[in-house]
C-alpha cells in the first residue's frame, strides 16, 4: 500500500492504527510486549529522574514527572504510527529522547521513504542523534543500539563494500557489542549482530571476512537463534532470519528463507512498526 504524504512531508502510516493506540495506563500494560525486542525501560517518573541525573547538563529543563509524561507521549505516537510526532517529541528532549526519536526516524525512513538519497540523509541524522545519546548516556543499552541501528541502515544504503572501506562496519559491531554488554537479552541487537556477520561473509567471503572482520557464519547463526528465542513472535526477527539464510547460501536456503518470511507475515503486529514489518514480509512472498 502506497503511503500518502502529509503536509509535513512525512509519509503517513498507511494502515489502520486504531489497534495500536495506547491511552492512559494501557501503554504501561502493553509495554513488556511492545519492547520485548529492544528492552527499553518504561519511562515512569523514577526512570525519568534517573535519566535526568545521568544526563546532567545534556538533560532538558523538566522535572521527572513532566519528562516521564513527555517520553510516554512520544512512545505512544511511535507505536500508533505517528512517526513524525514521535521524532519531534523525542528530539525536543535531547539525548534523553534520542531512543524514541532515532527509532521513529529510522523505521519511517526504512519503510515510508522511497528516495534513496533522502533515506541516507535521515539515517545520517539518526546516527548523529544517537552519537549525542552515547556521549550523554553511555550506560544506556539503547544509546549504543540506536547508534548501531542508524549506522547499519546507512551502511546498507551505501553498499556493504563501501561501508567496510569507510570503517562503518567496525563502529556498528562495537556499538552492538556495547549494547549486549549492558543488556544481554536485547533481541534486536542479537538480530543486528547476526546480520553483521552474514552481510560481511556474503560480500567478501568467509575466509577474508573471518580474518579481517572476525565475521563467522556460526556467530550469525548463534545470534539469530538467540533473537528468535527471545522474541519468537517478532516479525523483524523472522524477516532477518530469512535474510540471513539467503546471505549465507541462497541456493541452499531458499525454502527455509521463504518459511521464515511466512512466519513473519503471520505474526500478529503489536504496533505500527510491526505492521510495517509484517507487510514487508508478505511482499517478499508475492
């Protein structure tokens, strides 16, 4: 389904978002499932106070209650597919809002921006926001994960070969490893690290990939297995499992990859992002 451009220049979420609206307390109740993949802690007042203290001078001039409310509203917008509102609200909070801002900007660019140059521009912007978050909040797993996510998408847009030459791949890996040091159950980081190994092997071969970048098929398989164990009903974990199988050996794994995409397409989306993931999986089968 083609996304319609709104007056802001951001394409609208092209599906019915009613099921993804979380007013009041329903956001907190749904949170553990909504954030099973990225382990983002629920932004209540206690969490907001800890973030304000950790960010120091980089923190917005808000008290903990106001910050908690602003973060919850930003995440509500994200889950309901209002990616621009989520991005605007998150980026207005500086590094403390970078997690939601980067996720909103990146998911929107991935699925709802058709122009390659515009996509790259947005991934670059997302990486800059994430870099500021890494500086201000280095203890947060998602400061590092959003950095890896934005740089990873940017490198895929450039071409893996170019990204390797520019040293981006090493930065992505370092950020993913920093994420998993802080949060070993971060399913999206496991998925991304699996893809890191598989993409390098696909591009430059197993031997050079292993010697130069430490890329191993066994590591790719280990990390995707962990991601699927942590989030079996996640469309993106199943999509990337299919992608990984094709990267490692397309002729051998074609049926298994199709099966992974089928699983992803059948997953019941919990929010707008998962609806876009599942729709993408369905397109791969057509």
